[in-house]
């Protein structure tokens, strides 16, 4: 165990988010006989009044060492002896961030989880540390246009992302020098219970699993649901996920569209797979980017064999189309496909089976974790 490669993942915090789920899936799956994975959180625990530190406790169960920025990035205050040596012998004072540099020196590779976090971490790094740092991308430019505003585009970077060839070039088109390693957003497939009855029954139930946030707008889904109600007045739209619908502005749209009686906020779900199956949802709507599900919720739902239809926030459906994941940025087409799946049991079953197969073939972490293990071992 002493020869294990020490790797540091730097996360923003431990909230229930896609980036933190990604880190947890890797921590759960990587070969700990070869890799000593440790985590540094840039923010302290209990940093939010809204979100809890969901993944902190999950990493603890795995036995993963966890550190916090405010503990290891403290300013070095020169002693009187050091100040005198500087004044008399011109001996350099210790580096202001010596504690931080000493900490990073313990690791062969540093992976910053989130392109949004990297600029805040990199400002304290020296060239040696930057040269062993990888940036894991978790928010597309179609979600945050300002993703890379703080980057010096003329410098060289090392990116890791789930964007395939043709996608990552679009994402990183402003950069002059970079390397890119493909590692898909992946999950350990554990669910063994599936939806089997796709026949139409009322009330129709449509669900969405998301974190209520301005970065994941629900506007198109709410407008689409209003159109669904015209044909099925008893239909229900179940919104699962953490966040305050009033503070996040979702209630404003619900009220404007007169949907208060049909939109049900279900709040945080400890087990979204169990919730989706127990509530017997007919269809699930989710965000999508580059023609594929925009996060882990979509992958989890695929394992239930409940069909999903997506709103494409990258406005790239034509370029990255995949019939297994119908993805739209036109309201009429989005609603038409949704009704088709709700009303045709054979098409619903066919789509659900195809989506499940996709997850097993292309998002099963046991088939891809070797990509990161190979990268980390090379740097030992």
C-alpha cells in the first residue's frame, strides 16, 4: 500500500450536485490498492443555509481522507528571527503560502473538480503545481457562458471531461493550447427494479429530477406542461429536488401559467430511483446538453426503464442527435414527442430499453475507471 499514487481531488464543497456525485462515483470505484485518493474542499462544512454536505459523509464512509482549504492555506507569518535574517543577511522570508505549497507537494496529480473552481485555486499555485493539475469540466458553456472568463486563454491547460470528439472542441474553442482526456460521467449500476407497465392511465404523471437553481431553468418544462394539460386536464407534474421554489423564481412562472393545482414540488429525494418507481411516473423530463442527458439524474432514471424526453440547453440537437435520447429546443416538438411516448406503450418501452442499454454500455463506471487509473499511475 505504501507505493500507491497519491492523488488530490479539489472540490468546491460537498453539496448534492453533479460534480460531487462524479467525485463520489470515482472514489467508490477506483482501485484503492493502487491509488490513494484524498479530497480537499475549498469551502468549509455548513457553508450554506440551503444545501447540506451530503457527500462529505459518504466519502467518510469510504474512509477517504478529507481536508479543508482554511486549514491548509493559512498565511505564513515570519518570525522575528526570520525578519532579522532578512534585514541583516537578506535571507528570503518564507513563502506567504508555504503551508499550501507543502501540502500540494504530497501529491503526484491534482484534479480540480469544476472549471468554475479552478481560477480560485490556481491563483495560489506555482508553476510546478500547475503543471500537475487537471481540470475536470462540469458545466458546459451552454449552461454558463462565462465559464472560462477568468482563464488566460494563451496558457496551456489539461482538461478532463465527458465531451466526446467534436463536443470538447466546441467547448474549448477559445483556448490556444490544451490537452483533453475523455472520461464519461459514469455510475455504478445497482438498480434491479424496473418499470414494466407502459399503458396509458390517468392521471398522467410527468416527473423531473433536478436541483432548483437558476442554472437549471424549468421554464420550458412548465410551458410544455401547460400544453399537456390542454389534452389531459388531470395530468400532474412532479418536481423532485432540493431548493426553494419561491427563492429560485419557479413559483413565479407556475402562478403566471395557472399551474398551482397541477405542479407538485416533492423536495429532496434520498433515493430518486425508488421515488420514480413508487410514484409510477409515465414520463420523465430532464435537461440535456450535446444530445445526451445533462447529469447523473438522467443516468439513474435510465436504470429504472422509465422513458425520458429532454430539453436541449446546448441548442445542438441537430449536430449531436441520438434517437435513444430525444432532445429538443422547440416547444411544439418537445410536447409532441412527450405525448407520443405517453400514449404509445410500445414506443415507451422501446425507448426505455434503449436508454437502459446506453447506460450499461457507455456509462457503467466499471468499464471506464481504468482511464483515470492509467493516468494516475503514469505520474507515480
